[in-house]
C-alpha cells in the first residue's frame, strides 16, 4: 500500500541545510490504522507530505499502491492525490464560500466527473458522516465538529486508498474530538487504510500501530493490540 | 467532454468569485467599461461624421465625372459630337454625357432687374445631375435642336418675380432676350439672392449663340456604375490627352475620387480617436491585473487546498484566467452597451453625428477579452505555480 524506502528530505534554509527526514523507511499495509507521533520539528509533517504526495523526497523512494512517486511531475502528483489520498486537516481547510456539498464535490470536479455523478457521490459521503440534512450550509454555519465531518466526507467522496488525517482533533473540543476519532475507527473497520499524524499520545494510542518519529528518524514502531478496547472506553 | 465540464466548472467558480466581491468586481470592471465605451463612442462619432460628409458628397452623384478644359486658345477643345461618339463606343464605362456652360446673366421682369447665374446644358443634364423640379419640365432634346428660348428657373426667381406663384408659361428677359419659363427647380438652399436658388438654366445651343461662346468648356459624364468610375476616369483622360496632344489643358475629376480621399482622412482621424480610447482600455487592463494579483495572494490557502485534493496546475491556471477574462469581458459588454446608449445623448448634446461601428463593437469586445487573458496570465501563473505545501501554510 505505502512503502517508504530510505526517504531523505533536505530543505535549504539560507546557508544551512535542514534534514527534515534523514533516511526513513516505513511500510503500511492495506486496512491498517497507523498513528505517526512525534513532537513538533520531529519531521512528522514532512513525512505526512511524503505519504500524501504533496512533496517528493530529496532521496529515497516512496511507493503509493505500487506507484513510485519521486520522479513524478506536479500534475501526476495532483492526479495521484486526487485518486489515492483523502486528506483530513487540523483546520478542516474547507472553502468558506462553498456549501458543504460543494466542498465535498471539489475532488470529484478535478477528477472530471459529471454534475450528476458528483452529487450522488457527495451525498453518499455526507450521509456517511451524518450531515445529509446540512448539505447546503456554508462552513461558517456549522460547528467545528460538523466542519471536520464535512472534511471527512470530502476525503471519502473520491473513495481513496488512504485516509490521511493530520491532527484531526487538534482544533476541536474533547467531545467533538471523540466523535471524530469514533468516525475514523468506523472507517477503519469498514476496510479503509487510515494514517493519523499527531503529537498527542492519547490520540495515537487509539491506533493499531504507533510509529514514533524524532529528529527525522523513526525511533519506534510498535503494535498496539488493545486499540479497539481503549477507543470504546 | 471532460475538458468542457472542467471549463464549465471554472466559469461557475469564477462567477461565484466575481459575485462574491461585487464592489471590487464593479470597480475593476469600471476601467474596462470606460475604455470600451469611449472606443465605441469615439469611433461612432468618427463613423457618423464620415457618413454624413460622404453622403453629402455622394448626393452630387458618385458616378459623376467632370471634365474641365481650360479656355486657352481655340485649338484646344473637344467637340461634343466627338465625345458623344466616344461615350457611345464605350458603353461598358459610360452611360451618359452632357455639355455644360456657365455664366452670368442680367434678368429682368417688368421693373425688377438683377443678376443671376446662368448655366446651360441639354436634356441629359436632368438625370446626370439628379435635377429635381417642383413644376414644369426640364430642357428637352427638341429645345436644344431648335435653340429654343426656354428657361428653367430657381425658387428665388419664382419668389421674387412671381410672388411664389407658378411661373411656368410666363416670360422673363435674360440679357435683353425674352425666355419662356418651362420649369422651376426645387429649392436647394434658402431661396435668397445669394444662394444657389438664384439661377437659370437654358439649352446649351441657345447659350452658345446667346453668350457668344462657341466652346463647351465642361462636360459631365456618368459612369456606368460605381465600380468602373476609376477606369472611366482614366479612359476619359486618355481620350482628352489624345485630342489635346498633351496631358495638360484639361482636368478630369470624379466625386468618388473625392470621397476616397475624404474617407482616407476621416478614417485616419477615427483610428486616432480609437487609439486614444484604447489607451484607457489598457489602463483598465492593468486594473484587472492588479485585482487578480491581490485576489491570488488573498486566496493562497484556497489554492493550496485545491491543489492538495487534486487540482492540477492547469486547473488553477484556468480558474484564475477565466475569472480575469470574465471580469474584462463583462466589463467590455457593459462598456459596449454604455457606448451605444450614450451615442444618441452625445449626438443631441454636442450636435455630432453618431453611427455605431459594428466592427468596432466586435473588435472592442474581443480586445477586452484579450486584455483579460493578457493581464490575467501573470497572476494566474503565479497562482498555478504555488507549491501546495507553501500554499496550505499561508494564512
């Protein structure tokens, strides 16, 4: 599903080179629920960018569904993100001038689907997150938790291989946070691959597998057998 | 199909963005509106003036060719019969011919005595010069053959000597000779003494005897149609050159030559006006570029989100390019309507002629759309080339 081989990412900041990732190898299998945890500056955001095909590595190779990414052009990366990755961001990142359903339709527009197909898929995704009654609401008319559910619906609408959630509960109150995590669990149990990026150990503990990253290197990679029990607590 | 669906979607998004910022969009369009409407207005005034002047000249007859021979020595003249024969031999170039003599005569009726301009021709003059009579008839072939003492008078004479009554059948003395009035010209000016309405026309044969002028110095020829005027002019020139044995001593002019020259001058003026107006259109275009640049910086995060979920570089480029083209095209359309709407106002306020130039409507619309592309491409490229990560990080 996702294979990273000795990934290096070096940013040139003026005179000095910053090694954001310093040789990371990681293999995520289908239907896994993986949490990537690390403090800020650890390189976890850079790692997310690699997995999410938002950026290409300086060295090493990254495969998404068997497709090598490092030599891809911008447009090929865009298509790959469109088809394979469903993003969930901390700040929801909805377009404020569009309604909920228009936001959910957005990835489908770039795939080139017709209006009829888009409406069908977007409604299906909004139904899945329980917001079918709010499809014409603007983001500003929705609560934080609801906005995050719209963004989950947007991630789901294109039926991606991987759901990539970057601090999905970071901007939410604890009750909404629990709801969102519940939803990720459900998506996982329905057979989706979920990759969760967080700095919060309590959130990370809910995943099947916890990958800890520090100073651009993976320092631990452990199975977490009790994830379901803890989540249901 | 996929491409058109995407374009359609881009247009929808662009409309949304334009309508979402109504005040700003309106101000941006204003530059284009002013530019386009002034192009429409100025070219309309230019076109209207050109048409008015051309019509005036055309009323003299676009097929008319005038030949003047300078009265210099008796050897240099062309006989009417010779020219008639030549015209008849070239029916593909000429359809008509008449001689023309002009002079001054002393008119007298009862105690009234005044000077009037006298001209003389034959029956063809009526159709060649589009003569319009309000009563009676024009000089006939019969009058010319018989050197008849008949006269067609202007409305000044009708008013002054006959108190506005129909003078046909009455007599008037010209240079002491009695002439029978056979017709009255329609009024061409204001029927006053110094206008073109103070005139008389007699048969040319009568005039040659009466004025003691044996030579016809002027001929009017009518070309078969407008397309052959130029050829007819050169044909007549060569005929006279042959007769005269030189290129000098005569002149051949045609109204269409005058119109061509006038059109050229007025066309240049109109182009100059349009050029000045186009400068404001370019200034409007810079306004569009300015707003698009601001719009791109404001929407950096939106661009990042769109790119993250799969928008290609071209999708973003098209989105912003279509937005700027729509802005300027809508501005252009409004400008065209404003220009056409203001035309009659300018016409009545400034007493200028105005005729909408359809080609300029199309050109200025296309030009404003092109301005949208030209001034939109740089901001759109800037947006399209943003890196998704950098764009997402923006506030």
